[in-house]
């Protein structure tokens, strides 16, 4: 029997309680509306604090990327390394994102942020109730923060892809994560909401109060530039720089492959991403995997791609997927047997990956005649 839609006002009140308590104190706390929403969204039964956290994470991933989503992550302690921060510290960091005082944020932006999260939780519960299609979810739990396996055909043989529907920093036991980068390999600030920023936060080592003790990715990328003679200048689009995974190694992630796909526009804050460069970068990432695979014990076997260029790069999910898949399919056609994963943030992106047909070709290859 379908569970009733959660009451918005009661939901908002419980979100305020979560903000005050923090994630580390969720278990055992009375949050009946959030727990019912988690159950309605088919996480598991009986509901628990872990389910509520999963519900919150999935709702936040539905927010617009940028300041809104980042502020929500800090407000609830979902940002990497902030789950045990006191509420005052989380509020202060979120206020900083908006460039306002803590008091102004408390009265204005925080109310808006929590309201947006509440709206998406209501929608998640409604979507789950309306969804009658099959979904293969990790561990049989279904629903949020899951991963699914999809069988496709590549080079005439069946291939199983794993699709993760959750933030990139929650990945576990995947050897390599491909991270989009600009052609200068300049990382975004850790408080940003992009994949590269999320991985920078996740690979950093934090102290007990949240201070950054080590930030390895910028250091390793600088070293890579020095070794390859590219310090201070742009590399060719499609170039891949391999680094370690820092603190993510505790989750079974061993390497980060930084894929240069974004070309900044001079004199602006914008950049261009071409599907051909996405294909070139994905192909190079697989080549680097082949080069490095025997250098590690056990050998590297699995690689996870986001839909490169589908964020601020402006590519649609389908165009990005086609560009990545062109490289993956060509590698599989040569007999490679890598374990291929995709990580996405939205159900729409997951659906695009699950629709991948045999022989897909990038949209930019379909050129008009003449």
C-alpha cells in the first residue's frame, strides 16, 4: 500500500532539527516524517538514521548545482568532512557562500534552502510511489543512493555497466574515477559544487574540527605538470593527468584521472567543451588505465566515468554519454575487459545511461551533407 505524501510543514520542522543536531546525532532521534518519507522512497524497512541521511543526500542532489546545492550540503553537514561540525560552523560556512552575515543567512537564505530540500523530498516520495518500472538496485534495497547494473552490447558481445546514482564522493571500491578538468589542470575551490570540487574535498584529509590537514590533488597535479613540462600553460584538450586518491583510498578508490576537456574563453568566466574532446579524454583515460593497471597490487580493473561536460560544460546527457561511450565501445571492441562504471546525480542522467544502445555514435559525428 502506498504511503501518504509527507506533510511539508512537518517536514520543514524536522529538517531544522536535523540542521541543529547534525548527521552524527541522527540515529535514535525522533524524525517520524523524514523516516516515513525515506520508507515511501523505498530505501528499506524499518527506516533508520542511515536511511534519512540517504534521503537527504538524494534530495540535495536535485538542487541546482552551484551556491544553492553547496549551501544545502553545508547546512545539513552533507559536505565532505562537515558531518561532525557544530551547527554554528556549518551555518557560517553556508552564509559565506552567499556573501551575507550569519544572521541574514539564518533569517533568509537558510529558510529558502531548507524549503527547497523539503520540496524535493516530497517529490522523491511521490516519484517513488508513481514509479512502476523495474530497477535493479544495490543490495536489493532499491531507491536512493543506489547503483544498478545494465547489460548492453558492445562489439557484438554483452557487457555489464554499473550505474551509480549518487554524489561522486560516495563511490566505493572503484579503482579509478575520471574527473573533468580544464586544460590548465586548475582545480576549483573545495567549497564549489562540481565533480572536481567534490573530489578535492573527498581526497583531502581533515582534522576533528574540519580543518584541512592535507590537500593532495593540487600538489600532485603541480608535480605532474613539472614532470611533463606543462607548468603554467594549457595542455591539449583530451590530455589526462593521473594522481593518487588521497583520503578516498579508505573507500577503495585508488586513482583519480583528471581529464582536460574544458577550454576557458579569454576574458570571461566561461569555457567551451567539445564532444570530440570528451571522446579523446575518455579514450586517453582508458589508455592510462592500461598503462598503470599492472603497476598496482591488485591490478587496476575498474573505472568510473561521470557524464563529462554535462554540467557547466553545457552538453546534454545524451551528447556527453555518446561521446564517452564512443571511446568505451572502441576499447571493448579491441578486447579490453575493464569493469565500466558511470556515476550520475539525477534520475534523468541515469535513464540516459540505461538507454545506451549498441553501436551508439556521438551526435557530433552526424554531420550535415555538403
